[in-house]
């Protein structure tokens, strides 16, 4: 049995999608030594396998961020299906090519359908290719695996495949560092956001909520916005606040240092307007942080028992939610919360789909 894995989007700024591949693919390859995994994607994906394995190799190297080359690869993959029609195509990143194929199974993992639900968040060109890629995946897939029940509900809303099987497999933590207490990386107390500067992260709203917390409730700490935030976005956010000197932008933080931010923050704040899953709150919880999140459907599904959820229509309301959180003691959460999130369970699900 061969599984052709389409990883052309791996080097793009995927956030949770890249983490998903990093965590699951090596385990899946190791758990299925009798299956050959043929990878289509950038050269960097071989770094996921520092120990040489006989059942995995790069089948076709692709250049990063090339929309038009992706069209050519789709033609190539369709041609491969004539040769490997008894085998399987898997797209772990919302994508399995743009053309029909003859593979025995076409499996796609859907992380979100934001380009369909919230098209206003994308440029015209970016929206065109994302919609084309996602709708092709939904049309050609024989098995669709989504990362949350919310995402699956949206997938079913748009799916054009009448013979498709649907599965849900939660993402999980992919951290090598154990929680350890250490000195705070920030001089004063602080609230923490970790993520990227995309519109759905709602950072302007977060900054206005921070202003409300300072002015109305006397909060004396800073707001740390960590992650890939461009210099222009930083300037925009500073222009939105009355306290620009209290906005801190440490940039991308390495995993071995990120735990100290989570462990020492007053609260982790994440007012996102759209997520397919949302890993940063889980990381923060792992390190003992208190959570204040938006009340979007996927956060209600995943975090309602361990976080304060707040609407994000009014900065005053979100600031009040943060204040409530600051007045609460830290809690140790039940083990059954973590039992739902396991890469081992994910590998077992994908192994069963591949092996059937």
C-alpha cells in the first residue's frame, strides 16, 4: 500500500496546520511501517524524519508559495492516479489537488473553511486560490477529517461530495518543554496574546479592551502581543491605544522560552472572531495560565469548562471578562479535559481510514 501525501502548502504561514503535520505525520509513518508514504512538498519536510525510515521519501519536491506550479502538480497527481489507482491520496492541509483522480481513496484534513465563511479576511487573489483549493478538496474527497465538530458542521454545509465519509479528530499539544517555574520574561505584570497578525485575531479590538481595563479598572500591567506581527501592524496597533508604551511585541518566541510567558502571565487573552480549532489557548492552559477567550462556536466546544468566554462586540464587555478572570484563582483542570486531545488517537483514526 502507498499513501501519497500532498504537502505543497507546508512552508506557508499555516499556524496550526503546520503544527498538525509536524506532530502527526512522523507518528503515522512510524505506526504504519508496512505502508509506503510518498511525500509531495518542499525539501524541508524531510526534517520531520531525522531518523531515516524505510517507508517514507520525498516523491516530488515543490517550490514554496507557487500557485501556478500547484496547477501543474495537480495534473501530475491526476496522472499518478492512473498508475496508483489502488492506493491513497492524503491532503493534510485542506488540499488534494484541483482535478479529479482515480485513487482508491482521497482523504483530506480540513482545518477551517474561513475562506468560505469569512471571505472579507482575504485578498482577491488569495481568496480565489483558497476557495478553489478548498472546494476542490470537498468535491473530490472520499474521506474528510476535520479538527473540530464546528469545522465539520461548516464542511458539511459546503461539501459537494455525496459519497464522502466524515470524521472528527481533535488536534493536541505538540510541546517538548515541560512546565517549569522560572523568572518572568517581562518586568511588570502582563496580559498575553500569542498568534499572528491576521484580521480574524481581532487585535485592534484587544488593544481597545486593554485600554478599557486600564482606564476603568486600574490595571497596571502591560499587554504582550507575541508572534509574527509585522512592523506596520505594530504601528497600527500602537496608534489604536492610549498607552503605546505598554504594548510589548517580543516577536516570534521559541518554544523553550514560550512556557515562561504562559506561566507568568496574569491571563491569556484571545478575542479571535474565527478559528477552526485554536491551539494557543490549549498551550496556555498546559502551562497553567487563566484564559479569556471569545465566545465563538469552536471555543464553546473546546474550552467552555476551562475558560471565561466573552462576546467581542464591545471592548468594555471583554475588559470586564478579563477583570473577572484576574479576580479568580488559578485552577488545576481535570484530567478528562486532556483525554480528548491525543495525537495517538489521531494516528489511530488515520491508520484505520488508510487501512480499510
